């Protein structure tokens, strides 16, 4: 059992607006209501701050309580991003009709598989599900169906889809977001943080219901359902290839030896951060890594003169970073990292005009066509078809690029049925025009 507080608060009278929420988004009623009274701040959970569950006995009671509840379950998780290594959860919040709200400390309860099993047939309601699902999976919780309120907002065409703006714009409430970036690994957790965490799941199901109606009114509900099903069915993402290449500022480095220095410094930082359970950026900044790689200092004094390695850096740490640079200097030329990461799929688009002019023309036409279609649907372009999917289908579409061929290619690349239905005819037309333009250019070229 951890020292997370077992905080209880007397039940509070429900905020009046909770019992009579404004109409759903997309209606003139919500605008009129907000203009008349303004958004209502949510200051206290309906039943007060629930006690933090931090041992097996308390967890068993929560499992039984939530198994007996009805309807969807609102779920959220708090991490210590920027403070701790990795993305583990340090608090899990849930709310369900008939069960109320609960706050669970994963430090004291690292295995929530019993809770996951109890909610196996229940729809989970999350905001930005892909952010929380990995850390929930580490605790043994996996949804079979879900509703993502952030993604629903995107598909419905809302310009701002953060939880605060969505709750305010759709339900007419304001949420305090001042604690979103705090160190949730802190123990004991302060009461204001717990209040904030409980409020985050307070109206998620209400938001879900309003967005479902909005999507249905727009004729987009089936699109959203397919997207939610894809998220729930997706496995863990594959490990990143050469994660050190994501160092901010790496584009400034041109020489392979300098790339090797970034790799050695990044890997050393990652090892130290993992061992100390500290966010890598708190060990050494990306800017310092890039500065050292560009300068390749030949002694400790020269390294210490660089930004990020000044007098406050302990000599032992300084020697550690210099050893990483020495390791980069010792790598044989043939073993230095290549300028770009190995990858599957099409080459970088900047080389298409030379490698395959027709594919380059298809890509240009496809981007314009998808952008126009997305705008007409009041839908972000990346939610209609991701840029990577557009690149791949433009590079690989076989034959004459007719609607059937494009649809087959899209399905093979993982597009959902609604995306194929909408985008295949548009892409096919774009590819036809691109082919005609390339043919005309060849005919007009000198020597033809």
C-alpha cells in the first residue's frame, strides 16, 4: 500500500447545470444557452472527491461496484510525462452510472486485470484514447469497444478538441485544467489534484451522448464507429526504428560521424534516464545533444563550454557524455549510421519527380483532391486519409488507377470502409488527371 491519500469529502450538492445540461453541439440552443448564462464552472465532483484506492481489498470492492453499474464507463489516466521515464499511469479515474466515481493508485494496485475483466463487455469512454490505452494495457486493462470523445469531435468538425474546450462548447461547463502537466508520481497526491482528476471523468459520458447525437445528425456516426473499432482492435505499436533520430534538431546534422555522436549521446541518456526513472529531457536536453554532436569537442573543457554542459554539470556526468562522444569517434567508417533511417514503403516524396514522375504527379493531385473532399465534409484532412496513406496509395496504385483498383489499394493499406467509399472515386479521378497531364508533358517535350 502506498502513501497515496485515502481522501474523502462530504457529498456536495450537484451543480444545477449538471441536472439540466444545455443542448448538444450543432444546435442553436447551445449557442443561445451559453450566450445567456455563460459556461458553468465545475468546481466539485457530484459525490465529492472519492477515496484513492491503493490496496487489494479496496480494489476488489471497486471491481464489484463497477461490475454492477450500468451503461458506458468513463476512463482517464494521469501520467508523469516530463518527470518520469516512460509513460506509465500514476492515477486511473473511472465513473459509471450506478457505481459513481473512483480514483485508483496504480503504484499500490499495479494489476487492474480484474477490473478490466469486469468491464470487458462495457463501452469505454475516453478522450484521446490512443494516449491512455498503452498505459492502461500495462495495468491489464484492454477495451473491446470504446468511444473517443476527442476523435468524435474531430470527425464532427469541431475546431478545438481538447477536453476543456469540448466540455465547454458542447455541455456548457468549464473544467479546471491547471493540473494537467503536474508530476503525478508525487505522493501523497494533493487534494486539488485529486479533485481535478475526479472532475475529468465527471461529464465524459454526457459528452459522449451529445457527440453521438451530433455525429448522427451529420450522418457521420458510422464513420466514427469504424474508427473507434479500429482503435480498440489495434495491437501495441511496433518499436520505433532508430528512435534517436527523433532528437529535436537532428536535421541540423549533416555528417554521419555527427549522427553517430547523436546516437551515442541519446542511448547513454536513455540508459541513465531508465535507471534513475527520470524523464530523459531532465538528464540532458536535445539541444545539448545536437550542440555536442555538431562541435565534437576534443576534451572535457571544450565540452563544458557548450550549452547544456556548463559548470553545474557534475564532472562524473561530464565524463560520461565525453565517453559517448569518444565512442562515436571510434566507430569505423563503414559502420556509421546512414543519413536517413531504413524504412519500408515509398521513398521520400522529394525524390519522386526523378524516380517516378507519374507517381509524383499522382501524389500532388491526390493531396489536392483529399484536401478539397475533407473541406467539403467539414473533416480534418488527416482523419479522412492520413498523409502516409495518401503517399503510399499514390506510389503503389497499380494499373489504370480506376476506383476499384484504388479501393483495393486503400483497403490493403488499412483504410476503413467509410474512407474507401468516400476517397476511392476522388483519388481515381485525380490519378486519371495526373496521368493525362504527364502524358501531355511528354508529348510537348523537345524531341517528341
